[in-house]
C-alpha cells in the first residue's frame, strides 16, 4: 500500500542547512495500522507531511499504490492534531463532513448518504446542524475523523490527533479509531508522542531516532485484535512492549543511531 524509500528532508534558510530526516525506509501493507513514535523534534510531522504530499522530500520517494506521491493523492485522508483549525466554523457539522465530497463531485444523494454514515459511525448523528464551536474538543475531533472516513480513503494519516483532548476523551477516541479501522479495513499510519497509545493502537510501532531522523526500530505488537482500555493495558505483554519502546525512545534521546546490521533498520 505505502512504500517509503530513502526519504530525506533538509531545510534551507539563512545560509544554513538543517537535516531533518536523513534516511527513512519502511512499508505499510494494505489494511495495517502502524504507529510512529520518537523523541520530541524527531521529524514525525515532517515525515507525515512528506507522505501526504504536502511537503516535497529532498531525496527519496513515497509510493502509494504504485504511484509516486508528488502532491496530495486522491486516495488519502489526513486528520491533524489541531482540529479547531481544520474545521470551518461557519459550516455545520454535516457541511464540514460533506466539503471534501463536493471536491470529488459525488452526486448530492451519495454525499448525503456518506455524511450520514460517517456521523453515525463516530457517534454524532444527533448533531449534524450544530457548528464546530458549539461542540467540545473531543466532539470536534470526531467531526474531523468523520470527514476523513466519509471520503472513503484507501489510507488514513493521523498526526497526533488526540494530543489536545483530556485523558478520558482520548481513550474513547482511541477505541473509536480501532473500531473504524477494523470495520472499514482502511490502512492507517498514526503518528503519536504517546508510547502507551502506540502500543494500544498499533499492529507495529516504528520508533524514530533523534534528528536527523532514521528508523531506530520496527516493533511488532503481539496483542489480541480485540482490545479494551482495562484488559489490554493491564496485560503483561502490553507492559513489556511499553518498556521496550520507552527504552528505545530514551536511546534516541541520547543520540543513539540504528546499526546498519540491524534487520529492523
């Protein structure tokens, strides 16, 4: 589904060059839910913007379904952290969800159907005529998720989408994402700074090194497909994985680099 090969990104300005991403190579299979974690400033958002076609790489390439990405691809949707900025405050909930469907030039009846299904899926079927500013932060982020899934993407990118909500809302949204992923079969690349969240959500966790960024480790998450906040988080395997990834992130903070002989690199 997604193939990232030798991705590099260097920023130039004021006569200086800042190497943000040195070399990222990884794949995401169709239907996978893969999380990305790393220390602060590791280039997680830069990576996601390159994958989304919003930022051109300095070298390397991103291939989605056998097509090199040079601009935002039609089969991709993105959910950003700052949901307040991604929603149009003068549009109702339903109008916000419908907006990208108009860009696809879908018939009005089909747009109405998709909007209804998406709002039902995220538990907002009762507020289609409300405005974003009338909703809580968690509900606004549900609107952003509904807009993304109504678009019927092949792959969904999520950039720390729950960082700005409270702990209980975050847990509810994590369960919502896993439920939608299992029901829709969509491929998900989920960037987060929260180690526990990455283990709870993902089938795999890509751990990034410090800047300039490389893949420090590729960790398989061997947890049951059916997960819940209490049982899963209290499981010994969850604790082991959390500790392993925490140690990897600490290594990244200390400036450790991946070994060329490491098969996860």
